[in-house]
C-alpha cells in the first residue's frame, strides 16, 4: 500500500513539474520601479559594489602592516649522528639524541622607508576612487534602464501606430475595391491601394519585433527573468528632468561637469594614488629597521620521554638595520617606472576632462535640437491628421484621387512615427545631459 502511494505521489510530481516550470510572472513597471530595480538588482552594479567592498578590506589590510606579527614555532629534532671531538687523546660526543624546542616570536617593523604609510594612502585613494566609480556606475545603470524603459514605451507606441496604419490601409483598400466593383475607381487606384496595404505589413512586423527585443533588453538590465511578462504603466509623454539646469548656459553646464562628474573625481583619486606610488619607490633607498623579540624553551634529551622540567628558557631582543647599498639599479628603475605611471595618469585625467566638455556640449545641442524638433513634429502630426481626414472625405465624394489619399496616409504614418520618436529623444537627451554633468542622481535622490 505504501509503495502504491509513493508511486502515485511521484507521478503527480512529474506531471506538475513542467506546469510549474512554465509559469510566468507578470511584472508591473512604472518610473520609480525602474529606478529602484536598476539600483538594487542590476548585476553589473552588484559587481561594482563587491569591488568597492573588496577595496575597503584592502584598506584595512594596509593598516594591519603597522601591527606586529606574532608566531609560534615548534620543533622536534632526532640527531642521527652526533659530532665527536678528539682532545688530548680522549673522545668527546657533543649533543643529545633528541631535541625539543618551542618558540614564540614577535616581529615589529619600526621603519620601512615609509612604504607602509604610503601604501595605506594608496589604498585610501583607491577606495575613494572606487566609491566615485560606484556612483558613476549607478548613474550609468539608471540611465541605461530609463533609456531602455522609454525604448519599450516607444516600441509599444510605434507598434500601435503601425497597427493603425495597417487597419487604415486595409479599410482604404476595401473602399477602393467597392469603388472598383462599382466602376468608379480605376485599375491603377486598386493597385496603389494594394501596394500601400502590403507595404505596411513589414513595418508592422518590424515594430512587433522591436517591441519584443526592447522589452528583453530592459529585463536584462533590471535582472528580470527573460520569460516573465512586462506591463508598462506609463505612457510616452514629455517630461522635464532638467529643472534648475534648464536655463543654464553651456559654459555653466561644463563647469558643473568639472565639479560633479564622478569619472573625473575617480581619476583624480587614482592620480593621487600613483603619486604615492612614487614615494614608495623612493622609500626603497631608505634603510629598514625591524625589532624582533623571542622566547624559547628547549630540551636536550637522550630519550623521547620529555617533561616540562627538562626545558630551558631563553629570551632575546634584536634590533636589525638593513641598508641595501646596491641592487643592480633596480630601485632607480622602479622610481622611473613610478614616474611614468604618474605621467600616464595625468594624461588620462586631461583626456577625460576634455572628453567631459565634449560630452556636455554634444548633449546640450542634442537636447536643444530635440526640443525644437518636437514642436515641429507635433505641428506636422496635427496637419497630416487633418490632411488625411480631408483626403478620405473628398475621395469618398469623388472630389480627389486615390493618389491623394495614399500620399496623405503615408504622410500621416511618417508624422506619427516622427512625433513618437521626438518625444523619446526629448526625454532621453535630458537624461543624457544630466548624466554628462554628473547630476543624474537628482532624479532619484
């Protein structure tokens, strides 16, 4: 009976496992959700956070070099052959067959050319650099997530517009077919209507593909299962993100970028770290002073039976000074290499500074262009919609040709797509401009 019940349960589990594996979650997203998920769930951002935590431990590790090191050493020796001395015709055996030794050693570097202090300064600067990189990674992740989010909304809107174009062209084709059957439309009108209808189908399929791929890209950034479904609660509409930066001049925005951009701050800390590396290289020319203390207990026996009373204790304290005079020029070469690395970092910092100015200028003009284009696209959409309405009305009354309707329909479709793309560009260019001046965090902090 038990075996039958076990087999039944096992069979039910096998049958229900594929069903549970195929279950998909429905994820509802809006503006705030995208920002929260990108900051908390993005895999690349988590990797950057782990890098920062590892560097924090490296900083503590550098501090540990100032502490003494304490070690225990235990040793057992079996002398296979003892030394023998002959003196005045007599034979003397020195030593015992067995030796036991226990030692507690303490080593404290007093002066190492300043390398420990300089290394600690390097690790502190690298920690600050990674902290700025982490902030920059947060901005980059949020920017990519919002760009993908608006891309999904744009793809949804374009797919709807493409579906409307298919429906309109299909309705137009049906109307022309009726006129053709009634003898009021020519063969050329019918062929044009068919061509217009079939030309909208590939655009609709392309819009559906872009809609799917844009959703997958957003899932990847937000670390959402690619099998889950997304429900976007926001619509494609214009938003103002610049706020207090809306009326700033280009020169003021470039100044802000020099002050707030995290990549420039990160390079500044790296430059400080490389300069500390020069000091480490110079410190190799200085002597090293080390204090060593030791407590030893040793027992010399001719058998293995050892007792605590057999041990003899000894204490020692040693101060050693090591001053390398010549090492083949290695220290000079190390210093020259450190100087080169500092020069490289200075060049990289200057290049990044110039690139930051170019980024701000490019995004500034892109935003201004998108602002003007959006107004033009909005007016063009309004006019093309009215033109299509009048063309259909006049054609139904026999006062215009089918070519006029097709041209009006094509113009409306293009205007609708351009207007949607204009809204997307208007929003994304603002985000890009905020990112280029290091102030994208204003939208969530």
